[in-house]
């Protein structure tokens, strides 16, 4: 979601300074801070064929308060340049959107400390070079404007940006973004038109592996063919944990499979001594797991009928008696 820096660069009021100082470690003076206004988002359909509902903008108004601005969505502390200290909703009843709503936008005031390091940035804002920002947030609902299905949870046949007849009128298909759950950041973007500088599609923060798979599947299905998605840092770490867990399980699976092959080879040597070992190993290695288990059991039964097998862990009652131990004692 791309928005613009507002040209409303009015001098800092006492009220503004009071609000800014709620976010600072020590009270700053007017000379120490630079402030500017920006439009974070509105209820118009954007370049990615998405738009916020007015209630969603109201929720974002509180979610964006105190959030820091960064450069090009790089999540490192030194990139945090400015912080939002006030937000408001501005409505223009004289301007009606294509969807018939009064044009409404979320406006923020941000500040940054005046320092040598940030002088270039201040100059770029003042001169209009840094004039576009994008916002990243998560929403709970993405409703298809044509059929009303929530594309966070189910797919539909409509493509964003295409037109479909609705009650005899050709209507634009877009996603109505509703019920924001988190506002991650706002960012100065070097290439405003970049496809991924938009609303970060929600990847729900669940913790069971099944939920992660469901979230990923929902996310994939909600995207149109040329659309990109971004994941938050938390979501990426959650995915990394999930993959590491799968790696551990896969390793256990490999060990179990290898053990079944070795046991099958051993039992086969007794049950079918004529079978060439290398041929048998190749066959066992290429077998599906279920067949391998069946083969191992069958070879074991056959080997037991040829030659009674004792597990290396079993202990004869005679040996236990010799040591004065009961076979059931642990
Ligand atoms: Zn639809």
C-alpha cells in the first residue's frame, strides 16, 4: 500500500511536542526535533487492487501510533528513522470514491531527532525526493468485491483487476481489506511501484505444524498469479522452526528405514541364503516404507522358522539365575 508524504509541514505546536515527548527518554525541545505529516493509507482501490474499509482505517489509526519508519522494509535498528506520534482520520464528504464512500484517509504525524546523520533524510523530505511511503500490516479478512467470499479462508474464481458483471453492471474486482490485526511498519520506498511494497498478507501466528501448513496454503491460494507476498520476521522464524522440526523427524525416519534394511538383509541371509546380497539391498533401498516393513516382518518370520532367533537383549532364565537376578527385575 503506497501513500504519500503530506506537504503539510506546519511548525511544531506545543501539543505536538508534548505528544512526541511521550515516546522519548528525555524531553526534547522544539529545536531538537523535525516533524512531518504523511498519508499512510486511504479507502481508494490501490495499485494492487486492494482497498481498506473505513472501519479498518479506524483500527489502523491506533495500531500505527508509535510505529517507527524504516527504509525499504529493512528490519534493522539503525534503519529506524522516524516515529509516528499522532494519527487521525480525515474524511472529505465532497470527494466520493468509485465505491460510493466519502474519501477517507489515515494521516500520521512523525518526528525524527535533528542530527547530522539524519540531515540528508530531512533534506530529502523537505525537497520532495522522499515523498512516498508504504505500510505493512496484517488483516484478518480480504473480501472479494464481486462475490463477497473472504479470500483469506476460501478461494473464488475472480481475478483482482478484472471486471465482472454484477447486476448488469461491469464491476472491478478488488479485495476489501478488513479487521487489521497488526501494523508492522511504515517505510520510505526507493521504488514506489514495486509489487511487494504493499500490505503484507497475513500469515497467522499459530504454533501447531498443521496450522502453519494451513496458513501457508491459504496465503498461496489468496494470491493472484503475478502477486507477491511478504512475511514478517516472526512468521519467518516460525517457518524456520517448523522446517528444523521436520529435518529432525526426517533424520529419525532415515535411521528407522536404514535399520529395517539391515534387519531384512540379516533375516534374508538365514531365510533365503541363495539371494544375492547386492540385488536384495538395491530392491530394499527402492521399496516404499510400507512394503519394506512387510518384507522385514515376512523375512523375520521365515528366518525364525528356519532358525529360532533370540534378540541380543533377551536373557535366558538360566543366565539370570546364575547372576541371582529375576528376569523381570529392571
Ligand atoms: Zn469472488
